C-alpha cells in the first residue's frame, strides 16, 4: 500500500517515519488495505500517532532546553576563564596610566570646569583659539571626544577611557578646548597650548 492510498482511506497524513511503522503493521495485518485502514480509524490510530507526536515534541523540547542550559553554562565558564587569563596577562604586562598619551586634563578637572564655566559653541571656540594661539580659524576643527590611555612595560598603549567634552571657558587661565589644526592635534588647557598624542 502506498502512503497516498493510506491517506485517501483514513484522512490522516503521517510523516515518513510514522508511515514506515504503519507499513510494518500493515504487513502483519490479516486483511487487505481497505480493512487495515478501517481498523486503523476504528482503533484510534490517528489519535495514538498524534499523542506520540506530542510526546516526541516534549522530548525534543526537553533536549533543547538542556542543550541551551549546557551552552549557557559553557559560555559562562569560558567567559570566566577569559577574564581570569586577561587579568593574569594584565598583571604580567604591568599596565599603568600613561602620562604622555591622550588628554592632558583629568576628567575630574574637566567636570569641575564644566560645572563652573560656560560651554562654547564650535564657532566660539574657534574664535577663542585663533585669538589666543594665532591659528587661522578656517583651519581649526573642534573635536568633542578625548581618550585616556594605559602603557605597559613594553611601551605599548591601549585605550582606557573615552569622554565627551565640549569646549568650556571660565577665564583666560581656566578653559578647555580639544581641536585639530593643519594635521596636528592639540588641547588648550587652562590657557596653555598642548599637543594631544595618541
């Protein structure tokens, strides 16, 4: 009996795996295909197969949940090990704050200035720099992001912090602007022009 004949007679469409078992039962059945299909319907064969499907789905869901739990555990263990190895490597490389790279003003000092001073627009900052330092305003590009760096025992640098900073003015000796001009990077810190290195 072909699967299509079984479907036509019972109105039930089994999977290929289910039909293989149905076919085995048919070969052991004492009767023709019509009698077998009537017996299948009468005995609730479709209901039994649907119940078996539900049980299989539950089993697969359990396996999936267990696999997911194991995956999350493995990932957590791996992340923990990576953190341990990274910390060990950091200790070995003796990372420390770099004095020669990144911003020349600490974030605490900038925050204090920002609380007390006036935030400048980029155009105001350009005019201030041109007046204080003599740069051509059209060549000045105001930047609003600065970084701090760490250096290791091999003199390699890595970024340790990133800060958003607007130009701020309180007085001629208390101010801050980060800018580029003519392919060079600068900071104006409390009226003092300093190179910004990274």
